[in-house]
């Protein structure tokens, strides 16, 4: 399984990549532009997208752009320290499968992708 991670925090990205690479193939980026450039040339099974990529670019925006490139052939999850129920509902409406709360664990990730 190939996983794409987008998280603007380098330390959070590093930890997620190290953790998930124990069992999966993982690519990660701190900017949406880098992730989109990679996605144009590669396929992936799961996208993990931080809720706030920049103050003006949210996970919804990233998912919309990824879907335009790669269609609906992947699962998408938002990574977040905190989102309220209204935000969770909006994320699900925009096409996310679910929210995975930080800190990310391998067990929690595997449970969510089932």
C-alpha cells in the first residue's frame, strides 16, 4: 500500500513517515504544490492530509486538487490535533473517509483504513 502524506509541519511529517514506513510505502510533502507535482506522476492508495496546510489552504482544498489529478481511487483522511464535529461533518461531505487525530499511531491508522 502506498501512502501520500501532506503536513506543513516538518516534524509531524517526519514522525508520520517514519512510523508508517515500518509497514507501508510512504511519500510525504510539506507543501501542496510539491504533493500535487508528485501525484501527477505517481499513484497512491491513501492520502493523509493535515487539516491546516497553510493559514489559507485547508485539507478540503488539497483533496479537491488530488481528486482532479487521481480521481476517486484512493482513501483520504485528515490528520488533525483537533477538529470539532461541524468540521468533521464538512470533511466527510467533501470526500474524506474520516479524521485521524494526532498523535498518529500505526494501530489507529490500520484500524481507520479497514
